[in-house]
C-alpha cells in the first residue's frame, strides 16, 4: 500500500464525520444558503474527534447514515457499497452510479435551477447531475465524494485516493462491454484512473524487491546478436566440411575445357610459336668464333715473343709465361720457331706458326697489338 | 543447401581449368620473362666491364702503370674503390678479372754502321728493327653462359676483344712504352 493510499485512508478516517453530513444536507434539498451546513459540521465535530480507524472500519459509521437517509440518499449508498469490500464489487458500484440520475434528478434538479446563484448549491447539483459533464468527471467526483465524504475541490486535489480501491477489486477489461452509455464512460474513466494509479499512486517502497543479476539479464538486441553469431558459426562450420560437386554436364564441359587448355599450354611450352618467343640472344657465328680464337692465339704468341725478348730464348712450355690463356697448346720447333694450337667447338684446329703465320693471322696482326692511344 | 554449397565452393573441374590456364599463362610468359632478365643481366655485365676499364685507365693515367693483376672475382688494390660499389667483380652469374699482358712492338733502332771506302752508300742500308715490350691491360669476364659471352663480344665488337672457352676478354690499348709522368 502506497503512502498516498495510506494518507488517503487516514484522511478518509479523519473525515469520517463528513460522510453522513452530505445525506444530512441532502435531506434538506431546498437549502439555498451554505449556512445550514456549518451547524451540521459543528454538530459532527464531536464525532470527528473519534480516533481514526482503518478504512475497512470506516463503513460501519456510514451504515447508520444510510439508514438515517431512508431514500434518495445515493451518496450514502455509494459510501456504503464502496466500504463494503467483501460484498459489493465495482460492477455493482457502477450500476448504482448509473441509476443515480433516475433517482436524484427529481429531487436535485429543482433546487439546482432555483439556486444557481449560490455556489454551495452548485456543488450539490454538480454531484448529482451526470448529464452536464458527459458522465466522466461527474462520476469521478461522485465516487470521490461518496468514498471520502469530502467536498469535490478536496477530492480533486487527491483524485487517486479512492480509485485505487476500485481498481483493485476487478480489472478494467472485465468491466468493458457490460455497460453502455454513461456506464461505459465511467468504465473508461475508471480504467484511465486505474492506469494512473498503477503508475503514480504506487509508492516505490511498496515495490517488491527484484533480484537483478545483470549477468543473467539479456536484452532482445543481445539475444538477437547471440543468435546471429550462433548461426554464422554454424554456417562457417558447415562450409568447412562442404564438398562441392558438379553435375554431369558441368563436369563434362569443364573437363573438355581443361584438356584443351592443357594441350595448348603444352604446345606453347614445347614448340612455342614465333609470336611467343622473343628475340633470341646474340649467338656467335663460326667465323666470329674462329676469329676470336685467332685473336687469342695472337695474344698468346705475344707473350711468347715477350719472353724471348726478355730471356733470349723460347719458353719450354707455356707455364713459364707470366700470363697464359686456357685451351691453347704450345709446340716448339728448335730454338727459333714455335706453334700455338687451339680448337674450335666443331673440333677444327687453328694453328699459329711463328715462322709463317697464315693470312688470317696476318690480317689480324695489322690491328694487333692494340694501337697506342694518342696523348 | 547443397546447391548453395556447389555455388560457393570450387569443384575439381574448376581446379583443373585453373591449373590449365595457369600453365598456359606460364608457357606464354616465361620466354618473355627470361629474355627480359637476360637483357638486364647483359646490360649489367657491360656496365661492370666499362666501369672497371674506366677505373683502370684512370689508374694508368695517374700512376703510369696498370693495376696489379688479381684472381677472378677479386678487385685489384688500385681499384679498391670499386670493391664496395655493388661488387662488380663478383656477381652470381659471372666474375670479372683484371689482367695484364705483354705486347712486343718493333721500333727503329739507330745503327752504328762504319762505312769504309768501296762499300755501298748508306742509303742502301735498311733501318734496324728493335723489339720493345710493353704491357697492356685487359678485363676478363668468366662465365659459363655462352649467351653472355656472345653478347659481350657483340657489344665490344669494335674493340680488341675475343672469346675463348669460357672467357671473354677486352684488351685495352696502353701507352706503356711512353708512360705519362705525373
């Protein structure tokens, strides 16, 4: 039970004497001045000093008020029904409120028309006239007044106090559809008030403690994310063990295509066409190779001549020379002539005879040894 | 699910087609790639030979003698500056060698002819040739690639070069007989 509810019940208990006051005032409907109400209130003063009782015990004092007002005292009836939590429910209360105009109109409208200039009388008329406000607010004020027994202005200050007890008896869904007209409007208003009470009238202290374990609580987004991750993992695992296969026709044309490409690659690799092979590197011709060998023999002969100039004899072998070229043979004929022999790759021997060089050597000797460079 | 699997993965036919295409591309591109790498190698060898020859001529000009001959792949002490420059003497596919050769020239030598009465006139006596030995430098390139040797012979065809066995040699003219005095 919220603080407001407790406070409202306490106020209701404190105003216990005001509830019978209304029937008393209503019993004299022709009263135009608010003055008569003051004595009644003063007369009730001693009763108000009675210690406050729980809300359930508020009803017994109202019973005598109902009995004191024999007929037409609808407020007293409402008070009695509202306080009787065990016997009456919201439906009976609504039915009672719906019947109010029929019972009160003859007795209340006449004094209302007669005393419109009096504000106190306007309060009386406002309580009983359901047609002016379309039923919603009138029923609200009527219920508030019936339960609390306080003037409408005081009820408006705390409208949620009596509504909480009404909604606790029966859910709004069960009430809809069974009433019509003003009853339906009252039901709607009651539902609205019930929702408001559920939202605002409930104290935070009354909320049962909830064990919140943030590690176990999950949001829909978190659950969706976890589900997506699980699906992606499953798809990944499935893809790892997936073995693609081809149909018969696809396998056939792929095999043919692969074979053709393999054959083409083999042909290009083994016997490449001209447009594939780039320009080959330079190759020495046989003539160029023979000329190169003669040049080498001529250079080696220069080493032998230099040795003879320096030593005044021919070398016994080429090993005596400080420099020699590979692949050249040496043959000495006496102490004046010698021969140098080299072979072409084809096997032909090229011989340099120091006593009679061949014409090719004579042609080379004109350019060999290299001419001196000018200063 | 099975259809999706077929569409998602590669089948054996796809793998065969991929391998065949890869083989064809390799067969088409390998000759061009090989020729390109060979051209780059030839150009680099020619550049190395020219740089060594230029350095040796510079040493000859400054000191009056050719650098000291060394073994293949080793730079002469006089060409130490080239040893650290991209190692031109020791490549993967060839090695350079600095060598020095002797060359014999014949020069006219003055004759001490004593003319006596009754002899022939001096004009009828021919000049005497005297052999003179001088040194020439040479850059030798050792390689087992005949294409490289042939390419070098073709590039330096206008100079005194030759190919013998696995050696291509470029002989540099010199002025050793009349060395320049610094």
